[in-house]
């Protein structure tokens, strides 16, 4: 699907990988709306891209639905979604203090898996109203997992379960939405220099990326963005989870 004159919602677009995706999309002539936390940099990011900002917490599922409706009204339609809102905690299944608190496990599932599914199902509903292009396409949904979906490190049990769920539902959702011409792809990054991780000093990031094949460094937000653009543009990209990880396989710690 061509980028120019098409309409994109970036969930988590105030920062990092989704913001970088917004920059590339805007440069190539897309119209942008950003959904992010009220406390985020969303207003400034949207202004920079000539787009609109719609504050919400993705864990407030009804509030997110309202924010997405507002974003789609402001855009006048929806073709692309890139969803990066998410995050994890560091907690083992069992420690001397006792078993992993269930409510903390649940929160990570809610933030990553349930919120991602919520945005996906609602975005698909909006996209289903589009006239298909010559290739029969109506829209593209990109969700964000992590290589921890496949080789989670010690203390990532909740995060791995949540990101694994995002990876696992990708093909099923693509099959569900295939008859509508809506594609679904998940991007699974290794460690990227965004948000909190952007502050990690070079010597520490070297040790965190020592298991990478090449290059042995953190990813850059624009490298995620370039992959996202390729997915949006390439009709044959569907139903897969794409690792963007310089060949890294996480060791247990
Ligand atoms: N940075 C990494 O090393 C890395 C690696 C693998 C996967 N990921 C995944 O990438 C995503 C984070 O993207 P990023 O690295 O660009 O980080 P980032 O912190 O730069 O951006 C994330 C954005 O999501 C927003 N957000 C967070 N929680 C939200 C909520 N509840 N409601 C609405 N918005 C919310 C934040 O305000 C922020 O603007 C997460 O899903 C994370 O699990 C990150």
C-alpha cells in the first residue's frame, strides 16, 4: 500500500520507534495521528509531524476506543496502525520473597497483549470501511513484540508471555482479516535505544548486545521505522513476526 496520502495512527507515537515511524511516514506524505499517555510528548510530536494528538492510556480500553475514534475522525479514515505502547517488569516466577505476584503478571498482559488486541480489533473495524486499492488492500496493522517473546531472559516471564501472545496471534489475526484485505505483521526488536534504554552508556550496551551477530549495538528507532515502512508498502508481508535484532539471541541473563 502506498504511503502518500494515506492515514496512519501511531499508538505510543510520542517517543521512540513509533515516533520515528511517524517521521518517515510524514516525510513520505502520510497524514498522522498520535495516541499516547496524557503525560507524554504527544502534543509536540504531533505538531512536528503536522498531525493530531489524542491522549489515552491503552489500559483504559474504552478511553482508547474513544481516542481512536477521534483520531480517525481527524484523519478522515485509517490505513496504517503502528502500535508500540507497552513495557515489562523484572520479576522471577519464584524468589525468596515468594511467588511472582499474580496481579503484576496480569498488568503486563493487560498493557501489552490485551491493549494490543484492543487497538487491533478497533483499527480493523475502521479499516474495513475503506475502498480496497488495486491489490485489494484496505489497511495494515503493525504490532510490537520483542525477541523476549522467543528467548526471554531470567525475570522476563510476564513480558515473554505477553509478547509471545502478540507474536502468536499475528498469523491468526491476519487470517481473520485476510478476506477484508487487512494485513497484520508484528515486529520483534532486540534492545533498541529508545525511552529509558536511550540513556544506557556505550560500554553497558556493548555487554547487553554481546550475543548479537552484527552489528553489536542497540538498534536505532529509525531502523524499526524503516522496517515498518517496508511492511506497510509490501503486500506480500503478512501474518509474520519479523525479528529486527542483528542476529541476537538472548542468553538466560
Ligand atoms: N526499546 C527496546 O529495547 C525494546 C525492545 C523490544 C521491544 N520493545 C517494545 O517496544 C515498545 C516501546 O517502544 P519504544 O522502545 O519506542 O519505547 P518508548 O518509551 O520510546 O515509547 C513508548 C511510547 O509508548 C507510550 N506508552 C507507554 N505506556 C502507555 C500506555 N499505557 N498508554 C499509552 N501510551 C503508552 C509511552 O508514553 C511512549 O511514548 C514496547 O512495546 C516495548 O515492549 C522495546
